[in-house]
C-alpha cells in the first residue's frame, strides 16, 4: 500500500511547539479551558502542552538573539582609608540593621530592646571613633537610611565613599547623592575654582544646593559671591532655598547682600532675608525694627508700681513690609497684635534695658504689662531670644523650673519653653529640666527632654527615674509614660542600669490602679535595664567604654 504525498502547497500542521509567542501568552492569560493552545487538543493535557510549548519557544527565541556590544564596566569602588570595625562591633551592626521596629499601639510590650532605635547612637559612636563601614553592610545601611531621614547624616558619614559608588548604580539609593556636596562627588578643593563654577552653572538643583551648603561651611564669602553672581536669574523657589544656606556662618559681611534681598519680588524670600538680618543685632534692619518697636513699648512710671505700657501699631506701612513684616495676620489674630509681635521679635534685645529704665532681663520680665498685652509681648521676646541666641533673656523668660505656674513668666507653650532651653548650655539645660520634673512630674516634660544632650546628665537621669518610680507606685496609667520610657532607653546613661534592678519586679497593685499596670511597669523597667546594658556592651565593642 502506498501513501499519497502531501501537495507541495499544503501548509504543515500547526503544533503547540511552533505557535507564536503572542498566541502562547494569550492562551496563558485566558486559561487553557477558554483558549486551547494552537496545535493542542482540548482537555486535561492542554496546560502541560502549553508549558512545553512555552519552554521550546523560549529556547528558540534565545538562540536567535544576536550578541550585543558589551557594556562599559563600572569604575572600581574607591578605597576607604579608615580602620575597619572590630569584629564584635561588625556583628552588632548586622544585628541592628536586621531589626525592624514594632508598630504596637499603646506602648511596646515585652522586655526585648528595640534595636533599630539604638542604631543612631551606635552610628554616632562609630563615627566618633573613625571606623569604616564593612563593605557587606553597605546595602542594608543604605536601605535603613532611605527609610529614616533622621539616620541619613550619620549613616552616610559612616558608609563613606563606597556608599556613594553604590548609590550611582541603584536608583533607590540616589538620596545619598543628593545629600552629599557636589552630588556624590568630592567637594572641589580651595584651588578648584573652575570646577566649582562649572558645577554651579551646569549642575542639577540638588547638586547646586549641596555645593552651596558645603562651600558656605568652608568659605562663607566665596559661597555668598557665587550665589550673588546668578541671583537675578534664579527662580523664586530656588532663591529661597539658596538664601537659607546663609544661616551657616551668618556674619555682618552678609548684610549688604541680604539688604538687597529685602527688595526681592518673592514675599517668602523677603521674609527670610529679614529674619536673617534680624539675627544680626548690629544690622541696619535691626536698628530700623528697634526704632519702630520702642515707639510701641514704654515704661509707665507710676510712683507706686511701674508697669510696661503698650501701644500697638495702627498700620503696616510699605517700609515695614519691605523689612519683612507680614501685613495680613493669620485667622483668629488681630492686625495690631500681629504687627506688634513681629516688630518686637525682630528688634535687638539689647534695646530694652535702656528703654525700660536700665533694668535687666529678669527685672523687665517681672514688670506687669498693662491692658492685657503681657502674653503677646512676652511671646515676642521668647522668639527674639531664640533667634538671637540670648541666654540671659532665655533664663528670664523660662523662670525658675520650680515656679508654681510650671512655665515661667514668659513662656506661652511647651514648644516655646523647649526652644528657649535650646539657647542654654547642655549642663544648665539638663539641670533646669531636672528641676521641672522634680516639681511637676513627667506629664509635660516630653518635649523638654528632647532638648537635652545624650546621654542625660546624672541629675536629669535621676529625676526621670524617680518620677517614673513615683508614677508606678501611685498606680498611674502606665501607657501614658511609654514615650518617656522610650526616651530613657536611648538617652539615660548606661551606668544607671544598676540603680534600676530593684524596679524590675511586679509591684503590688492598689485597688484604684489601672488593670495590668504592675505587669506593664515591670516589663518596661526590665526592657530599660536590658537596653542600658546592651548600650554599654555596644560602647565597649567600639572601644568607647
């Protein structure tokens, strides 16, 4: 029996292995029960046939690719000349980077330390000791810095030049280039004027901001001259960012440039220039603001009890607006009180002793203020003390930490008190907050504690621990103190761990105590002790014990 040959023009039968890639993708998306792959039979065997065909087609497609031109190999990573971490410290870093902070509401439970919260202190110690980051830890370190902006300065300093090399290869880490002067390249040296000029003229905005900030820290006059050379052609929002860089190294030599900026077409630029000029007590703007302010504030020389009299401005003229006074008040504020506050805030504090009978800051703050203007006037003096970094006025406005009003005669809010504390030296700041806590407890102290140096001074640490112990014994609602307890884990001197051993036991609960409070307090103190001892071990591993 002979077979009949296939006519030459008859197409070969289609099989799944010769189907087009698009047909196979369509069948996979729709499912073989709805679209049978070409050349296959419907039924249970269709899925396997589809996978076989896809495998064969993949091999065919890859075999048909033409070799492409080899890409340029990346430049080698730069050397980091700093000494390597001790082995124990390197292992500790791996543990810290592997930890993920919890998100439990109402305060953390358990006795295990929050390792991620210890990373900033570990980085600060490692940077102080001058160690280099292990190369294998750089990806995790960059990921951690990407997720937490508060970590970035210390993390990038520790990571060093190799982290910037990696950041150029991974878009997820580009923040490291933006956070480094010159966009991830070394800041041009003092003799590289051409490189500075080219980067300023041709760089991206983030590169220019970083360049200006880095140059300002090294050569304030050169940075100011660079900015002045292109000031007229910059966008308003860019001028504002560039102007902010002048806060670093602000000096009387900046006054002519800032005076010109007072005429800028952008209101925000004018306001920033005025703020910077008012921080220069000998500037012409400060003198103009002082002249306006003294017409509003005077001494009522009544023989029985002298007081401060206030006559707020009746208008905001063009000169005031040019000098940074915002004419339109925010909602809920009267115009005259709004203008008064801005004038007093910008006037040099040295203006007031001569205006108010030769009195010093404490005597001035103690004077009564007529017609209900005291809070407005004292709040403006608070802002002036912060802006001008005047410790004497800050002390007067803070008052004694043991004062019954728990805030001093001039502070109007916890935020104002915290800012005033920032003008004092670290030791004085810690002693003031310790006195505040000893008198008023911890309920209002969280913001104030955030202004204190780490580790806390012994007097402050004892005040915090004593207040926590009192709150525990009183049966207080324990979760109200979780924020302070978290601060203590990071800021309390690790040498205090031995004093806390007796607080780790579950206390007897009174009838009016919060349910479960004793167990919470015991866990919190156990976690605090464990964390303090862990911090001590970390310091020892880094050779800083």
